[in-house]
């Protein structure tokens, strides 16, 4: 809960280029700094919809625009930054303790998320004022 948005970076993932199409492979501990416990993806997001709107206490994630594109706004309680993902070979690594909003989904886009833990509602912070309080507590 004390990392900042500057600890969240976009990585260019390895691309195996072929004239018949490309492949990107992600291996635990080689291409990723965490072990994938869960993968999930968002799709059929209606135009204008905003997803996310929460932080995680422990979860690490790599977010990939597997198709199309969208914006991810990161917030550590003090700093904010917005990242546009629009290529399947970019991966946004998000550390624990960062509030995120996903917006501006292009039509037909797919947001692939690789996550370090299984789904656990107790790992979510869904209330922004609670998030701010938690962040302040860890700053002291
Ligand atoms: P949530 O993580 O809040 O979605 P987003 O951040 O994309 O807006 O999850 C939405 C719902 O889906 C919530 O009721 C929990 C459920 N869910 C699971 O059951 N398993 C999962 O792995 C995820 C990510 C969500």
C-alpha cells in the first residue's frame, strides 16, 4: 500500500513475428515478475462504460489490450497517470495499492488481465475514501 503510480509501467512484450500473424508468450518469472494464478478478460464493454473503480491490497496484475484499446487511469492517493493500451504487445504492470479506472473502450476491445492471486473480494478496496485513508495510514 505504499507503492506509487510510478511503480506501474508499460512493458513491451516479446513478439514472435510471422507473416501469418504474431504470437506473444508470457512465462511465469521469465516475462512476468509474479506467478499467474488467474487470467480473466473483459469484453462486450458498452461504449462510454467505466470499469475498475477499486484498488487491491495484495494483487499484482498485468493488463493487456488483447484487441482494440482502452485507457487505464492509475491513482496512488497523491499522483495520477493515465496510460493508453492499444496494442496486444504492451502490458501494463500494476502493483498492489493502486486505484484504477478503465475507460474509453473501443468497440470490440478485449482487456486481458493476468493476476497473481485467485479472486478474493477481501482483497478489494471499493470505497475511494477508504482507499485514501489506507494510503495515508501507510504514509505515516
Ligand atoms: P470487478 O473486479 O469489480 O470488475 P471490474 O474491475 O472489471 O469492473 O468484478 C465484477 C464482478 O465480477 C464482481 O461481482 C466479482 C466478479 N468477479 C469474479 O467472480 N471473479 C473474478 O476473477 C473477477 C475479476 C470478478
